[in-house]
């Protein structure tokens, strides 16, 4: 599977999604990336995502 390159605009989008209080999974779905990749980038950028709501 070919990997998509990461851009400055992608960094900005991760920051915007974190500020909008999206979950890591929501951000990954919106950006069409894996949650692990979003998590790694968010750590690098110093932003965090809310925990995903667990349905019981």
C-alpha cells in the first residue's frame, strides 16, 4: 500500500481537529489516515485528542 506524504496543511488540520475536541478515531477517519499516524503526529505537534466515547 502506497503511503500518503504528510504536509504542513496536514499538521494544521490535526491541530484544528484537536482544538475542535474530535476523538483520535474521528480525526483519523476525517483525514483518511490511521489512528496510530494521527497519534504520532499529535505527539510531535504537542496536541492531544479526547478519548473516544465507549458504548456499553
